[in-house]
């Protein structure tokens, strides 16, 4: 249940703040790219285009926690 609340909070923040959304999306794209290193750049871009919505939804809490850590280190 705690994960659901964190995911909901992360999604709400992303929907309200385009800068945070861009940071989280970029973070997740880079992370997924590293996980899919066997794909060529072209293959990955097609993969990302079609799977981005579900990845962003499923991993928004992970991205938010990374953003929070990033901003804490930058302060």
C-alpha cells in the first residue's frame, strides 16, 4: 500500500511540474537504455516510443526517489 501511495504522489508531481516530469522521464529512459544494452540505438528508440507510458507509470516512484536524492545532493 505504501508503494501505491508513493507511485500516486510521484505521478501527481509529474503531472503538475513539467520540469520534474522531464527529469524523471530522462532518468528512466537512461536507466532502461542501460538495461537494454543489446538493442541498437534505433531499436531502443522504437522500443521507448511504444513502451514509455507503461514504464513511466510503473517506475514513477523509482524516478521520483532518484529525483529527490538528486535535488538533495544538489542543495
